[in-house]
C-alpha cells in the first residue's frame, strides 16, 4: 500500500491541472434597498459566456499556497483564491500554486474573481475527495463573494438575495455578444455608494417581474450611476445608437458593456466598427454557454 506522503511527493512532480472559469453577463439587474447588514438584495438573470480564464494548478507541500497572474497589475496582491484555500482551515492534504491566465477584464462586471473562486472551490472539493452537500458548498461560496454561488452551476440562472438564491433557467437561444470595456472599471463599493446617494428611495424585494423570468435583456439599475462615473460609456451608447441603431447594455456594476446578436458574423462586423473608432478599448466577441458545456 502506498502512503499518503509518498502519493503527495509523486503528485508534486506531475503536470499541472488545467481548468477553465467562465465569465458572466447580467442580462438584467434590479437592486433593492439595503438590508440591516448593509448588503443590497438583487434580482438578476446571469448568463454564462464563453470568455474564460484558465487556472493551472500545481501541487505543493501541505500548507503552502500561492497565486500568480502573469502580466496582470494585480499579480502579487491578495487574491480571492487565498480565501478558498483558507476556508478549509488547514485540513487539505496538499498545498497548491495556481497560475491564472487572465482573459476576463479585472473589475469589469463580468465576475472574473468570483468565477476563479468557484472553479477552484469545485476542483478542490473533487480532488481532495471532500463529501460536501450542495447546501454546504453554497454556504462556503456566499462567504467568498456574492457572485460565487452562481458559478457553481453556471448556464442561465435567476439570482436573488445577495447572490445565495440561484435558480436555473432554460438558456435562451444561442446568442453572441460584443463586449466593450474602455479599459476602466468602477469599483463595486464606489458604485453602490453613488447609487445610494443619487437614486430615489429604494423598494424592498417583491415578486420577480415576468420579463426577468423570461431572460429578456434589459434594465440594469446601476446604469445611470455608472454613466456618470464613466462618461465614456454614455458617449459610446450615443454613438452606437446613432450610427448603428443598436442598444448598449451594462453588465454588473461595470465598466464592461455589451451588445447582443443572433449571428456571429454581425457581431464580428460591429466589433470591427468599434475597434476602428475606439482603438484603445478592449473589445471581444463571445457567446452564451449552456450548462452542458460547463467544465
């Protein structure tokens, strides 16, 4: 019989494990009055998209953990994956080093940190052979971040509460999306503070509007605030509406915006148009993901 320690030594020299963590869009986002603890309940339809980061996971000695994000301005800073590792309170049989190939814009409203956390959490539970119920996983995910529970399942989902209430929905027909980011981001905390200061008194959560349940792309309660914080987005919306007759939607608290399309060719055409007028912007074509495509 091979001992656990010799297994660990053998594992430390094997090739890294590679997993993908997909981004999301908020097809709609309603924000309600804050709870006594200060958190704002939401009602939103999340849509998983094909844009993704890649996590390369290497085994290390028990207790060791580190993360690197080559070429990223946040490389070397505390990472949400530190929280995932720490959540197991030193009971893991291995240590790990995670290298993230970051393709999802940082602070772009696409859930980049949250999807990394969910992917690593799911992988750890499987690799370490932990017998955790769905309820236990969701409880851990909520403590990591509001968007993390959604990424445990992905696909299309109605998300309520502070992110802990996730209900899978039928994924709408396949769509393509042109994502645009002016290489800026609005900090989530800053956006919430501006929202509380600028918007009319907020309502308490009520029944989910029918248009939300249908997965219709529409209202984002942050839009007015984010447009003031990042005037470039208001300018972009005006130009795209005037010259192309297309709507522009905001994902999360920004600053990534998107345009939906029914064909990839049309999405590519508009991408070229945006790139020609805004060469300094990040522009990317992606498509909706169905649950069966999850890693």
